[in-house]
C-alpha cells in the first residue's frame, strides 16, 4: 500500500542528498570524511549499482543508507530519505521500525551472516513473527514456502539445518529469504555474490532479479565488479575516495564514460577488455611443445580421522603444462585446484599417478625440505598470511637467498634491489613490515621473493583475487611482463574466467576432482566440448547485454 | 549427526573413567608403596604414639608385610565394597569422615559457583554493553583487580566488614546458610575474574560478527540480539572455564575453610596432610579428581548442545583439507 503510494506520488524509494559521513569523533577527521557530497535517488523497481574500489566509501554509503553505520561513524552533512521519510538522524529505536519492513539487507559473506547456533529455518521464522507476517503457529509453514520460493532444495528438510550444513549459495538464498520476508520496498545488497562461485553467483543474481519484479523491489547493489553492474543495473554511481565521480544510465556510462576514473576502471576490468594481452602473445609466436609440468593419473584422497570417511580430492587428473605458457587451472571451490597446485609445488603427498616438474619426477611423499625450490616457486592468494609479520621486507626477501646460500651480503643486496625494481617497488619499503604495505604492494613482495631464486616455474594460486580491479590489472600486467622478460612458465589457478580469458594460453577445467577438459585456451573458450565448461563461461558476467530499463 | 554425537559421548565417558582409574593407581603407589612407609611412621610418631594394640590392628589391616601389588589389590577390593580404610590419627573410618565433610564443602562450593556465575555474567555484560563508557571501563578493570587480590585478603576484608563492623554474621559460630555466604563470596571473587574476562572477550568477538549486522538489519532490538544470539555465541569458552572453576573451588576450600573455620573437605585435607594421614589423603585426592573429571565430562557434553558444529566436526580440518 505504502509501496503503491510512493510510486503514485513518484517519490524516490531512497533519496540521498549531499551526504557526508565521518568516522571517529575527533574534529580533525572532518577534513578526511569517508563520504562527501554524495547524492542519488533510486526509483521504485529500479536497480542502482554503486561501483568503486575498496576504500571508495561504497560500503559506508550502503550502511549509512540502511542506518547500520558502526558506532564510530556518523552523518555530518546532508540528508537521507527513505520512502519520503527523513531518516538522516534516526536513532536505533526509530530505525528498528523501518528495518525488514521498508528496507532489507543482503550481506557480503553468507557464511558469517547467520547465527551459527540456530537452525536456518528458525532464523527466517523469527523474522516472519517479528514483523507480524505470520503467527507463531504458521511461521514454520510460511518459512518453508519462502525457502521454496528462493530456490532452496528440499526446503522442509533444510528448515532444521544449521548454517554450517549448507553451502554458501544456499546460505545466501536463506539470507535473501530473510531480507524479503517482511516485503520491504528497498533491498540493499553489499557485494552479495563476491564470496560465491561464478555459476552460483549468476543464479543468485537471477533470483534477486525475479524477486524484484515480483515484489516491485528497488535494489541498491554495491559491487566492485563493473561487468556485473553492467549486466544487472539500470543506473550507475561510480565512487572514488568518498566522492561521486560519475553517475547516470548504466548503458550510457559504460559506452561513453565522461570521467577519467571511470575510463580507467572500465579498461582495467578483465571482462570488458578480453584481448588486452593479445599483442604480447602474438609478438611471442607459437610455443614449442616442450612440457614443463606433466601430470598423469594423479589421485589424492583425504581421510577424515574422525569418521574414517575418505573424500577424493583428485581423481585420475592428467594435464600438461607447456614450457613458456600460462596454463590456467580453472574450477569452482572444492574442485581440487589448490590441492593439485600444492602437489605440483612439492608440498602435499599424493596416492598414485605421476607428476613430473621440469624433468624431475616427484615422490609420493614430498621430503620436508623442498629441494626444487629453485626450479619452482609458489605465490599464494593471501600475501599477508604468506609473509612473516615480524620480518621487515628486507629480511623476508633475503631469507630465500640465505637458505640457499646464494652470494655474499653485498651480492644479495644487489639482487634484492634489482628484483624490487622488476616488480615496481621502491627501495624505501625494505625497512617496512608486511602490515604497513597495501595489498597490491604485499603481493608484489611475494612475487619478488619468488623471483629471487630465478625459478623457471611459478605456481600462482589466485594471486589477484583479493585485490581491487585496478590493482589487479597492474599486477597482471607485471606478471605478463616478468614472464616475457624471464622466460617463465605459469600455472595460474583462478576461478575468474574473464581474467583467464585475458592471459591463458592453455586451460584445464577441474570439477569435483576430475579434469573436465584440458587444451589450448582458444579452443576451450570458443567451443567448449563439455557442458560444465559452457556453464562456467555462460556465468561470467559482462557477456550479456545491458539490462533494459524497467 | 546423532551417530557422531553418540560416539563422541561414548569416547568422552571412557576417557573420564580412565582418568579416574589412573589417578587412583598413581596416588596409591606414591602414598603407600614408595619408600617412607606412612603407617609405620605414624605408629612410631613420638608426638602422637598409637597404643601397641591399636598399632597391631592397623598393621594387620593394611598388610604392610605384603608386597606393594598385593596391598594394591586388597585396597581395590575394599574400595569396591565401599571401605576406604581407617584414619591413622583418629582411627575412624575414612568413608564416614568424608561423608561428614562433604555437605559443608558442597554447600560452600555450589553457593560460590552460583555467586561466580552471577558476578562474572554481570561484569561481562556491563563491560561489553553498558551505555556509559565510564561503567564499561570500571567493569573492564574489575576482573584484573579480582585476580590480583588473594582470596585470604578478600576473606579477611569481608570478615572485618560483615562480622566485626556490622555484626551481621558470626565469624566463629556455624549459623547454617548464613555462614556460607561470606566464604562463598570470598571464593567467588577469587575465581570470577578470569571467567568474566573470557566472557567479555567472547561477547566483544561475537558482537563484531557479521551476523549481528544482519540481525539488526532484520529489525531485531539490541536486547534480543545480545541475549538471544551474542551471549550464546560467546558462551563456549566460558562454560569450559566454569567447569574448571568448580574444581578450583574444591581445591580453594582448603584456604577458605581454614579462614572461616569450617569443617569441610578443605579442613579435612589440611588436617590429613599435616598428620600424614595417608588413607584420608588418598580418599580426598580421589574425591577431588573424580569431581574434576566429571565436571570436565559434563562441560564437554554440554558443548554440542550449545554449538551444533562441535559434535559434527570435532577435529579441525588440516591445512590440506582447508585449502581450496
């Protein structure tokens, strides 16, 4: 009823005017607000995408609009109107009346966003009762119906499940059910799918879109993924350093960006520039068919010490990495790609099969000391976890040289300096510690440390997936340049098919521990022979057209 | 899941029984078999000589002439019949000494445990959620202060205030439940510090979890969020500590019962150790270790009721399995 009224009066569901938010109570913080001068409207049924990198203020904006700012954050300027009601300085009690009923919230991390100690069904039923949608006696049946609506398989059974018994995608469906339980007019979704696999991501976004049409919901979609914004939003707000850089119709902004920052963002999104490294590849010419890594019938099972149940992580996996190639190992979480990488790196044992790395056949049980560290190095996803927090960068970089007794102090210093230059880091960071560096800088340090031993092979385990688009773009450029200069071979593990499409020469697709297909990247990407690969490719956002205006 | 829960329960019970048995074996051999025969010593004790006739009975009863293993089997058979032996100083049966002392200590320990729970709970909630930052600060400082104050000092201060100044309770006479309150408070203050501290940490951690934001976004009030969700999520380490505390309260009764002149297990222990009354010491140690093992068992069995993930996944995945 309220919904119809606001539509009839043509009021925006959410209206933000000249908003400024500051964290911390001190006055000097007013000079560096988390948000300043932000304005936008969301009409009924409309999807507005808020795009920006980490630190751009997009999450702050979402929290401010939903009245969920943490205790140290406050609105110092501007207005927020929710369905015509001025909510700028609402206290908790007044917000509480709006939450759930007017505004639903879908969080980023589905795994941590439900009370782990309560059955998922109860958590939904609690919302239904709380908002007077259902009486206590009928809450269960209604909740089951809603679970069914959001695509939870066997909803009756799942009602009694605990959060840890469901997958990330299923949990996100539960959270969506909770968010729409009291029929709000606006959904605020903070990176709702960035913690999920691509195929799951697509199905979740489809679900949100369906519900939007069904319940005439407006959606504030916060995302770092431009391709996703392109596909799913009507209008776009680009944020950087707490200020709006550009705003407008999604199709217009994407095809003719006016702001330099937007242009940069678009250029850096791998999905929107798939042929970025084609020139580099052409210049190199075709690769000679010399294998750098050969894997045959590799099998590995994990045994649960408690139940004695065996889980097959890798089942007769076989593929060949050509010397000088970027070989992408692609698959969803649980597909076994990290296990395979750890075995290749000589860090994990395996049950049967053969693994040959640079002409050396690996034993079933790797020795404690990694003897082929100088041939092959591993770069982890999380550089902060991979670097000793107590070491300065200089110590962290000198360590591999010391362990392998390479050169004297002066020579080590020279090669550290040369490597730093290669990875584009200033010498001034040598005295700093990992925590004082940015995510991109840390990953560069990790790469520098791997390169110091002049390996032939790098195993890169999702090296850029924790980084922002532009930082990722610079790092990928660096990796491609280093490969060219040092004649390296990469085994590149990734779940991001748009990135894989940009850089890979060869692709192996893994699913539940089996190789679905393996071969040259061009062939697999253009004409996948397996339906699973086709599904993966179809799920990559940014391939479809713009969302038509509602 | 029930299968996992059953095998979990069965294993924990078996472990508990094993602990109690091993403790008995260890303590028995230390007291009776190792050089320095306690019975012979007690008989020859110049300060407290035992008449020759009584000595003979004791020597016969304990079979000191037999080998250590024989003595152990005899003791074990008697234990099975509820015979814990005789005190070397008073000659009374150990079982009746213990039975006399238990109610005193039990009243004290259980009241103290109740006080501990209330004190720790109040402090932790105030430290984490009090609206005034001054109150939060004071509440956060209390556990440290409690830890730093020895319980005999707290005991003396309480006696000073309530017995000597205000005259509410007698410092010497046993006045039933009224006499339990002061020693229980002294004990509770001593042990509630760490519990409050762990609970504060747990509450702050749980309050920072993303699910709290989602609960708030759903329109739940603060009180329901804290009492209905955050508290339970914060409780596991506190339950562990509360269980261990019960053991500590029993052990701590030695000091408190002496100060407040109560004749419970603590008093009995102190007497027995001073007089080297080995059978009584053995019985007391067994009592305490059994209670300890049982509390740990009970807390372990409570975990799955609080957190369903514990029975389902008792062993954390190894690094290998966790990746990917």
